[in-house]
C-alpha cells in the first residue's frame, strides 16, 4: 500500500491525456463539498440536542477552521508527497469524521460531533481540498484559471448531490419526516444519514486517489509556448517560496480578500435551507417546504459550482485582479438588494442568492491562479494552503455573525426576512473592505524572488 501511494508511482507516462485528471479531482471535491449541505439537517440537530443555532453552527466552523489549519501545516507535505497519498489520507479522515459524528448523534454527545465532523472531517477537508490543485496547475500551465476551476468546482457542487440525497435518506430513515414546512427529522435518522454518507464518500475518494497522475518533469501541452505565457505585469515568471510569500504585502492583501469574500458567502450557505423558509414566512407567498428548501440549497450549489468554473476560466482572459473587482464590488450591490427587496418574490431571492454564490465560488477557484500569477509555481500548493487560513477565520466569523444576529432576533422556525437584514448588511461592509484590499495588490518585489538555480531542480522534480 505504501508503495502504491508513493509519488513515483503516480507520474504519468508518455502520451497520457491531461483530461483524465479532472475526474479524479472531482471525485474528491464532490465528496468533501458535502460541507455546504449542512443546513439541510441543521434544524434537526438543534432540536435533537436541545441547543441553539450557534452551538450547532460551531460544527461547521470547527470543520472550516481545521480545513485551513491542515492545509497550511500540510501544504508542503502534499506538494512533496504527491496527490495520491494526500487523497488517500483525506478519504480516511473525512469518512472517520462522519462515523464519529454519527456516534455522537446516537449517544446525544455533541462534543463527539465536534470531534468527528469538526476536527477529523475538517482535516480531511483541508488535505482533500488542496491535493489536486497544484497537480492540475502543472497539467494546465496554459490555462491556470481553467485548471483551478476544474479542480475546485466539484467542491462547490458537492451540496448539489448531498442536499437532495440527504433529504431522501432522511425521509427513508424517519417515516415521520415528510419534508413539509415545519417537519423535522429525528436524531436517529440523521445518525443513519451520516453513516451512509461516510461509506459513499470513502469509496468515491479512494477512486480519485487510485486514478490521479502527476505531470512528468518539464511537461508542456502540445502547441504551447511558455514565452507567450504573459504580457501582464501582474503575472510573474519568477518564483517565490512559501516562506517568503508570507512576508509580502500581497499575501496578506489576498488573505483579506479571501476572508471577506468567504465570510459573505458563508452568510448565505450556512443558513441556506431555513433562510428561504424564513424569508417567505410573512411575505404573502406560499410557505416554502423543507424539501423545496433543500432544492434551493442544491440550486445554490449549482451556482457555487458553476461560478468556480465559469468565473475562474474568465479570469484567464480578463485577469485575476479585475475578476475579483466583480466578485467583491458587484457582490456587495447584490447583497444590498437581497437584504432590502429579496423577500418581495421567490424568483428574485433565488436569482440574487444564485449570483452571489457564483461569485463566492469563483473567488475560491480563482485564488490558486492569482497566487500562481504573483508567486509562480515553485511552492504554489504550500502558499495556497497558508492563504486558506483566511477560510478558517471566515468559517468562524460567518456563522457567528449570522447565528448571533438570528439568536438575538428570535426563535428558529419563527424568524422572518427582516431578522436577517442586519447580518446581510454586515456582509456588505466586509465585501467593500475586500474590494479595497484587492485594489492595493501590485506585483511582488524582486527581493522576495528565489534564485533561478535554487528553484529549477525542485520545480522539475514536482
């Protein structure tokens, strides 16, 4: 097994098609993207444990914190150990997280859910998230935005599968849960759901680990001339190490950009299923059922997933800095509209949320290419892992902001659209801060560049 997982066993042979790599990446990212479907059973957990939305939201926050920390700490190990070893490790942690959390739900021990889905699952999230990214960048040096979009779009689309699947499984495991408005699945059904998902995702992620390949040294796509790679001053041909990258203002400005974009997106995602029900509780429209709300979560996942591919690919044409101006600037305007007029029509609410989440996903998918442009490919995987600590911080800040406002406004199941307005307008302020940070980004100063003789051999070896 150790030999099979070794990086040397994953180097592609002559004539290997790079288009066989995205399915392996998607197998992992579609699995760990389930984290975006946690709102489907959030109300069930609140009632099962007899606690607050904030206490249950902490599960998601811990998972995202561990995602960022594990990606930052293990980024170099992933780069040097290879994607197969990393994907296998991610599969073990992610599946174990579900099984331990199921035990916690069955025994009504919330701390076990924190440990399982939060800590163990979060480590699997972090390793699984970064494992295919640098691999795809090296397979697609001519289209890094397209590459990162392909790698990461599956993460955004994970809930597209997990949300309706979870609802169907909950209905099967709890005959009393019919998906109607106000219907809540019992704890044993959620525990059974966790066991089922753990098994399914373990199989899918092991498939990805078995089929992934790394590009051979000095790989170039047919017909691509590296000398034509850039005429943009924001795109470097030099290399910056992970250690030097964190000493640059560009790294920390990008950290702020990611933090603001992610916090705003989590503001919708973490509360998505109950949010649409609450928005139209007093709006004169028909009440939104639990099943319909689950479909809404799936639709948002489609926007999240599509945005990761479409917007990131677009960044190859318009540039990373300009596309982030769209994510943050236009996103702030849409958030204002959602807060003020989103409850006037279901279609308007869904449209606004869909586009906002497409920007959220696009921001994630474009970030590795932005890092590659500014710092080069030398240790881009490790740099990406470190900037993902912004996601950890956002994973705490986003749910705390939203759940804090909602807990202060009333009881779950009795909230209305106006109760969400303070939280949504807070997200607008964050997006404005991120917009300004992005405007301040300039090319990295030469004093942070690595000597070419130091980076040539390791880069070729990876």
